[in-house]
C-alpha cells in the first residue's frame, strides 16, 4: 500500500483529488518522522538475526549517523558490519 498506511493514502487522495495544477513533488518518509513505524528497526533485527538492541543502536547512533551526514559511505560500512553480525 502507498506509504504503508491506509490513513496516509486517504489523506493523499483527499488532498490531491481535483487539483488542476500538476503535482510538483512527492515526499516519502523513510525514517519514521512523518509516519511512525509499527515497530522500531531493532526489534526485527533481534528477532530475525539475533542482533542485540544495544549493538544495533550503537551502529545507528555511530557509523549510520555519520553516513547520513556524509562522513562515511554506507556501502563501505555495511559489508564488514553484516559479516560481523553473521547476516
């Protein structure tokens, strides 16, 4: 489902139906700021791969944070990390 949420799809339809000007941009929420996820990322990481919450959050608040600001490249950081985690 678009945006992963029925309510968001309804809002999208109501807001954009009948507008004569074409849509200039669509914003996708990938980090949970606008649309809250049903579960946080560390929950399936623990359930599916056995990665402890503390270890996962250390990555999120450390190297991943530096990746989001251009300090590190995610493609350089992930392979050794996934190997370390056994994923």
